C-alpha cells in the first residue's frame, strides 16, 4: 500500500469514528435488574399510600396549589431570561 493511500485510509476511518460518536442513539438507557425491582417496589408502595390517603377534597386542593406554584416558577424563569 502506498503512503498516500494509507494516509487517506486512516483519515477516513478517524472521520467515520467521529461521525459515529456524534450520532444519537434511539436505544433506551440500560436499567439494571436491581434498579428495576427498586422502581417497581417504589411504584407499588406509592400507589398503596396515595390510594389510602387521597380524598376528593384533598386532591383538588393540591392540584390548585401545584398550579399556582408552577405559574410562579414559570414567571421567575421568564424574568431571568
């Protein structure tokens, strides 16, 4: 292989590798089996707690409070910009 061809080959391979690193993958992030079990346990625990404690009156009040807080946070972010 002559010198010019070898140089072009190495440059092309480096360029391909750099372009491959720039591409985003559609593959979801790996979650280990232990983490999946912990997440499932938290969801099961959270659904039991929320179903036992939630009442129609309390949930409506919390929705109003959350929307007021979200509006205040959005206003603060817009002012910062």
